[in-house]
């Protein structure tokens, strides 16, 4: 547990043992203040990360309602466990670790909920399948044509959807959150080398998916 003591700046919290490399992270400082009972600091963390967290969860799960619900659950769990918090990682790493575990549980327990809409509308979690099929057909007929912005975005979403869950999470954290291999490894309970391999395979899969169009 952290032994919190005052410093020259009222907004900076130090701890025992010696200063951690993560204590210079402003979000870690906010979380340490929340640990001491500062609800305004916790509210600032929610404001800083809520939209980003929900966006990653949406792209991971393909369900906006689930993304918003799980986003709320992540912050609820953080708040409930705030007194146990220790700055052993960046705040974002800890937050996305919780989110990744919740998303894994949702995918495991909610598979039937996702299958139902697929049968009726043939729509995937990141886009409408009929549009993707039409795009593929048009591109096959005109392989040299330039895709417009909407078509390109739709195609990239479909390519992301084609990845398995672990590859997708690693790509989202690396590209959306600019997280390092070390931080992604901590988030996903992997080694940095495993993350490097995971991202390499994901890039190859994305390239193979997109190459026929571009």
C-alpha cells in the first residue's frame, strides 16, 4: 500500500518505496488523489477516458450498448477498488486491463446475443455486410479504381473485424491509444515479445484482407 505524504505541490503525491516511474503520470496522480477520497479527481479521470474507453470497447465488441455498459462497469470497479490502488502501471494500462477482462467475459457469455442479429440482417459488429459485399463486387470489377473515403473507412472496419479478438485488442490499443508493447502486454497478460508477434500477425492479416482492394 502507498504511504501518501504531502510534498511541495499539493497536486503531486509521493509514496514508499522510492518514487515509481509511473508517479509522474498525471492520471496516476489523479488516481492516487481519488484513493485518498478526492471524488473530483476521480471525476476528472472519467472525463479524460470515458469516450476513449467506450470507443475501444465498441470497436472490440461491435455493440454500442454493450460498450457503454462495460465502460460504466470499468469505472465502477475502479471506484470500488480505489483504496487498494497502487501505482504499479500507468492508469490507462490498469483501466484497459479491467476493460479487456470484462470484454472477454461479455464475448463468452453473450455469444448468443450477437448471433441473433446476424441471422436477420446479415450485419457484422462493425458494419453492414451487404454494403461490404457490394464494395467487394465493385472493386473486383474495377480493381484499379480509387475508393472514396466512406468506402475506405467501411473496408478498414471490415478488415479489423476479420481479426481474432486478441489481435483486434492489440491493434486497438497500439493504434488508438498509442500504447507501447510493454503496456499492451500488461493490459492483456502477455509478454512484450508475444505482443510484438500478435501485432505482426495482425498486420499481415490486415494486409491480406485489404490488398485486393488497394
